[in-house]
C-alpha cells in the first residue's frame, strides 16, 4: 500500500514502474538511480527515505 506523506508542505509518495520504485516529491520523480526506495518520511521539513542499490541500503536525505 502506498501512503502519501506531507514533507514540509509538499506531497511525497512511492511510485512503481518496470518493477522498480521511486519517489514522487512535489510533482518530480526522484530516486530513480536506486533499485528500490521505501519509507519516505519528513525530518524537520526535509524528505528522507531508505534506498537500495546493488544489495546495499542507504538513508537518503534532502539537502
């Protein structure tokens, strides 16, 4: 189930295409360089999420 998240007043949610996931944040697709993304959250008004690439997991946070 995909749950939208309010991040600093902007909408963030996970979308899927070709068996890969990415984030749609404020109408823009981000995180497509990863194999998978999950759990978008708001940390002090900034987007953070977990990403996987080549079987390694990362925490990614908006600058």
